[in-house]
């Protein structure tokens, strides 16, 4: 008596028989890594960290300790918050040279409302952020309406705000500083959220948490939302973006508003942390924000970059500022070092993008 045999399934073809190359997966991974804007900044950050950890002259090599981390994240956080906002604007194809002085203007406005008009601190914060949004919207509208380069429009805004900061402050206080009383209503709660510390006894600044949160939100916007696609589109080719229905005007105005409001937030943090602010606060720091964004992979021509890369660029600035002090070097070399880092970052990012393009072909 015979038993019917069960059909035996044919063995699956091997990757080679199917015409697939097992090396393809590895190549694709490398290409994806090379296409990331922040790759060059990450490699640079690792190199800069290793350099200053090696030359650290402090007892116990403080640079690479938690105490050292508190120092360089303190520097990097204030630059990082603004670098992320500036990176979004640069990806959208624009610049804002008033971003630095806007931090001082915002802090002075908060101090004036608290000390001169006895407003609740939280009310003052809302007013400052609304004021910053209006300035940002004006910058955006002027750029769109006049069709002048954004660096010209925002440079004019820089000088206007710089003069107002000094003139109004001296008129009201006979000094160049506004102090913020810690007895003002709402000061304690506002400072606890925006100008305090965490993780005692190391006392990391709250700005670090804000920096991380803003970087995460900006990354999500760029990679997961329609508005993020609009940012890349208007920065890459505004005319082509307009032709396919992207609201170019609205997108650029929102980006200018976000940049100005981020500057307002940093100014508020400074005023609450130090219980006062000087009229020169933030002047010149707009270049650091742009450096961080460029080191992080943003193109000056727009349409390319990332929030994470800008944050890494800010971290490199923090490494350099604190690392030079801990190494016992002359602080005058700080700006030279930043210039070298900028040159190297642009070179590395250019090579990475070319390699990624050739790998795709």
C-alpha cells in the first residue's frame, strides 16, 4: 500500500541567485549616513572634545567630568536655542542679523515692565514674546515686500534696536542696565522655570532642558510635518515651491517670527537668571548662531540643514570656549579657533555632500 508523498517546497533562491548583492545594504547605509547634514558636525564635535579633554590642565581633568559638562553645556545652551531657530531660517533661505541684539532688547523690555510699571513677571513675559513676534513679522514682511536681501533688512533692524536699547535705557535709568527685582510678583515661579538650575550639586542650567526640547521639536517639524517640507522647499527654490502651491510668504514670515521669539526667550532667561540685563547683551552673538548652524551642516544658499546639526555646532562652540580656559591657553585665541573650526566644517560638509551625491549615482 503506497502512501501519497507530500510535495516538498523548492528552496528559496539565494541572494546571489536572485541577482542581489549582499553589499548593497551596507552601501545604502553609508549613503544614508553621508546624506545626513549633521554628520560632519558630529565628527567635528568628537574631535574637538577629544582635543580639549587631552590638553585639559585643570586638576582631575575637569573638562571631561560632570562639573565640566555643566560649564560647556551652560555656554552651548544659550547658543543652541538660537542656533536651532537660525538654522530653520537658513534652511528657508534667509538670514537674521538682528537675532543677537533682540535678546538684549527682550530682556530690557522685561526689566522695564517689571521695575517701571510693576507688571506681573508672567504678564511681562507674554508681552515680550508678542513684541518679538511683531518684530519678526516686520522683518519677514519687509524682506518679502521690498525683495531686498534679508541680511540688509535685518542689519537695519539690528541698528535700530541697538540704538533704542542704549537710548531708552539711559533715558529711564541713567545707566545702560535694567535690574529685575526678585520681589516682583511672579518672579519666583518664572525664574524656577526659565532661569534656575537642576541636578544639584552640579547645577545645570534650565536652559539646557529648553535647548534639548526645542531641538527635538524643531527636528520633528522638519522631518515629520508639512511645514517642514515647506521650509526645505522655499529654501531650495522659492519660485518652484510657489508653483506647486507652497505658501512661500507665510512660511518665511513664520520663520522670522520663530527666530525673533527664540531670541526673546533667551533674553528673558538671561534677565531672570542674573536679575538684570545690560543694553549690550547679545550684540555680536548673531555670528555665533550662524557659525553653529553652518558647522551643523546648513547651507548658506538654503534648502539644506538640520536642527540637530545646529545644536551640535553650538556644542562645539561650548567645547571651545570652556576648553580653552581649562587648557590654560590665552582666551584671545578663542575667535581664531572658531574661525578654523568654521573653515574645517565647511570643507568637511562639502566633501560629505559630494561623496553622498556620487554614491547615489
